[in-house]
C-alpha cells in the first residue's frame, strides 16, 4: 500500500510540472506587449519631417517615427527608395524626382541620407566612369548640388546625414570620400550636415559591430553583413539627427522621453562630462596644483596662516603642544611644550644625541 501510494503521489507531481512551465512561458509575451505605447493621433497642423534617400534613410525614418510617436505636432514621412542612389539615374533619378516629392508632402524640413549604393561606375555622357575618378567625382558633386538646390530653392531647411563606417575597409574609404562631398556641398547651401562617423567606429577609427547606444550602454549596432543597421543603430543615427532637427522644429517638438544630449559618448568611447558631476578625488593622493578642496565643502571662516604643526616639527624643530593632562604634558595644564633642543627646566632630564644632562640635580653620593 505504501509503495502504491508513493507511486501515485509521484505521478501526480510529474503531471503538474509541465503545467507550471507552460503558464510561465505564456505570461512573458503579455508583459512585453503591455509595455509598448501606441502612437498618438497627429494634429491637423503637425509639421512634416520628410525623409528621403536609400535603405539607410529608411532605417532612419523608422527610428524618427518611433521617437516622435508620442508627439502630436510632428509627423515623419518616409519617402525613401531602398535600392536607389545618385549614381544609377536610370533606376531612380533623385535630382528629378525630389522636387515633386517635396511639393506633395509640404514638409517643414527635408532629411536626406544616401550613398551606400553609389560604389559603382557612372554613366557620364557617352562614357562609363569608374568610381571616384575625376569625371565620376565631378558628376557626383553636380548631382548632390542638384538635390540640395531642389530643397533650398523652396526655402525648406535641409539636413543631410553622412554615412557610417562599414565592415569592409574599401567601402569605408569610399564612404569617407562621399561624406566629404556631402559636407562641402550642404554647408555651401546653408544646410545642416550631420556627421555620424565617430558613433560607429572604435577609438582607433576602425569599424565595430557593437558600441554605445543613446544611453551609453554597449549594444549591437550593425547587422551580420556589416552594412545594415540594427534597431539600436538606427536609433543612434536618429539621435544625431534630432539635435539640428529640434532646432528647426522648436523645443516644443522634442521627442517624448528623449535622453539628454550628453548620453552619447564623445569620440573615443568616453562619455562627455556632466556639468553637475565632478571626478572623485583620492584622499590619499598628493594635492593637485591649485585648490585641493572637495566641491561642496565649506571653507574656513579664517584662512590658515603660518606653517602646520608637521611643518614646524620638520622645518623648525618645534614639537606640537601636548594636550593638557597627557603623560607627555611636561609643561602642565597651562605651560607650553619646550622646543626640541631647548634647555629644560630644573629637575627635568633631557635625552638627546649626547650625554644625559643633570642640570638641577644634586651630585651623586661619594
């Protein structure tokens, strides 16, 4: 009977165990779904942020839309073409198409990010020019200028986002050359050029898959191919863009819950200093040049004058006064301690490097 009862109890617990595990697994997604916020409805006079460019711009538009999802005054419009560029005008001609896109969207600002698909030969007139050749570069500059002019001629602010580093060194080298073109042309057109390069390289300027997110935490920034951006990488690009973007839209249009601008690490992988924090000071370290006081401490009402007790002992040979009543208080409660090397009072033996003084003592008996 005991054996059968034990088996029945064992089978009972074996049947219950899977039920507990299934219930735990089913609860996890429900908690995640509840944490997500639904985008609020945009107001009728919401300002439009028009994002144009290639697949990198598409990721930027996605991140900006998430950041401004809780802002009723800002609407992000994605007008990107993932496989497009400025080289293959036979596939998509941005200098010709962008004017109509702007006229249809009536944006408050245009954000352009392009170039990842432009590492290929370009048709210039009747010839096919190799990437970054003189003829290729001259035509590429002309097309960048045409896009910028289409925006600025309509009196619309332009934000042009540079390319990040890529996994392959040759591709990164090409992107640096393109970024130089974008910066020169856009700044000449009085637009805002956003340099994101330092946010996607290490302290030596080399490509890295991981890096600090907008809160300074280490995350994966790139996909396995070393080209596309992860969700955190897209968010980081958007963070760089939001600084000039919010200046154009106004402070009231700042994304809800956006981190402070000091959260992004400065180039080199270190966080920018915070104005309300100071570096810790070691209490055992030698004093630095200048003031060695801790911030927040109260200064003495009267500044210290003269030398300290330790300095008087080592420099002048004067020992500090003993507390009254202590065993070495030879001068009494109101007397001062004698200086080292001074003649002691009568009846007091002085021990030094020489013989023991017997001043004031009776001669020894014969």
